[in-house]
C-alpha cells in the first residue's frame, strides 16, 4: 500500500505547476506536489528515486492513461527497429538510451533537431571511415556537438575490439535515430519529443540502472523494454 504522505500538508499550491493543491510528498524534490505533476513529470522532469512508493506502484499498476501512453510509445519505437539485425537493434537501443540520459548545460536546451544533427554527424564520420577516409563530421549546434561526443563514447567502447563491421552497424543505428528525430522535429519544432519518448520507454526499472552491454553477433533474443 502506497503511503499518502498527506499528514501535515497545508492547502499550499504545487510548486511545480503553481495551479493545483500539493498533496503528495515528492522524495526527489523534498516537498509536496500535486498528483497530476507526480504522474506526468516523473522520470521526465523529476528524477524519482527507485524507492519512491508512487513510482513503484505506477509501474506495477499503471492507470489507463499511462497504459495508453506506453502502448503508443512502443508503437512509435518498434517501426524504427524493423529491418535491423539483432546486433543492430541492440546498438540502436544502447545509443537511444544514451540520448535519453543526456542532459545539456543549464543555459542550453536539447531539442529533436540537435539529436538529429548529432546522430547524422557521427553516422557520417563512421560511414566516411568505412571508405578509408578519416574525416570527422561536425553538427552546427553546440548542444548537438556535446551529445555527439557522448554517443561517440558509446560507439568507441562497443567497437574498440570488434572492427569495422560494428562501425557500419552503429552508423545504421544512428541513421535510424536521426530519422526519428527529424520526423519529430517536423511535427513539433523546437521540442524534445523524441528524448521524452526514449526516457519513457527506456527508463531503468526500480532499483537498478541500465548497464550498456556490447551487442553480440549471436546470443539471447532481443528484449524490448
């Protein structure tokens, strides 16, 4: 049973939305917030601890609106995996998870176009290297450049002992991320819809963090989070 945390709260307004009454004690923020902000901003704008009772209960028994959102998210993600080999799909999920965790500087905002630029630049660098040419493609925005460095770290760690075959697979996975980000940016410019989607779908379970795993050429079946 989830504790209500209502003892001692006043009729103060939620400090997040400044609109509704604050009735739930948020352990991440250390203050009471409203139930709507608790339900819609957890793991997206609020870094919920894994032992939060509301988070655990929501994952075990998600309300209908959350369940519909999860179904919609999976319906949007799965087409991006179609046609990929198991190894390519694992690379896609690893790189997508890195993009979901990326946090820009306080003065910057990471939008879908930045994700598209970062993925495209790194994919272009890998594709050029496959032709025997060393040339580093660079995105135009600073936010995209910083994300690209993070994605490059993931690729370097995976391919350091595997050779050019994995680089080609990584380039293909990055092109899928670029395509998804450009589609999102076309529908809703200057937003981070793709990153929010990836956070919702790839968020680690309570009590654990996702650990990157080198994608094998053969192995256990791919599990979509």
